[in-house]
C-alpha cells in the first residue's frame, strides 16, 4: 500500500483526536453506572427506613440507624454525611396516615469532576458534589 507524501502523520493525528473521546465516553458510562447504583442503594435505604418507621413505638434514632447501616452495607462512602429526614403522620388517602423517610446524599463523581475542574477552574460550583434525594412513604400500622 502506497502512501501519499502529505499523509505521513494522519494515523497519529486521528488517534490523538479519537482516543480522548473514546476514553471520555467510557469513563462517562462508568460514572453514570456508579451514580445509578448509588441511587438504587438510596432508594432501598429509604424503603428500609420506612418499614421501620411505620411500626408503633419505633424511635427516630432507630430509623436513622437502620437507614445508615443499609447505606454502609451498600458501600456508599459518605453514608454518615447523608441527611435523613423522618416525617411521621403524613396524611394519606382516607383516614390513614403514613411515615415518610427522605435521604439527601452528597454524590461525588470520581473522574468527571476533576476533568470538569480542569476545563473550568474559576467556577466554584464546578466539581462540587450533587445532592441525590430519595424518599419513601408507607402507611402506619394501627
């Protein structure tokens, strides 16, 4: 196969352009997969908390402990910094009341945040953790 004189570095240039794009897409898939997994753990933790909260005689401390232990078992690194809000006697349809559990969790992208900080270093909000929120409501036991 013969090459033209002007095509000597074409393959290197094409690789230099496409490899970073492919890496960015691969890292994005990894990061958003991790974010989805974190959201699933938060959703299940709120359900676990709601299951405990609807029982009569259960304290808020017991609910919070159960939620945090579920988050720890789900390998969330900042489970202790998550805000757990417990609201009891939430009005439901008819005479029933329920208990609502809400978790606000600071999620940090591992690779994308530093890359974004390199692109826009002057913005203070760039690269800051995003807050994931999950909530669950269950009917109180009578």
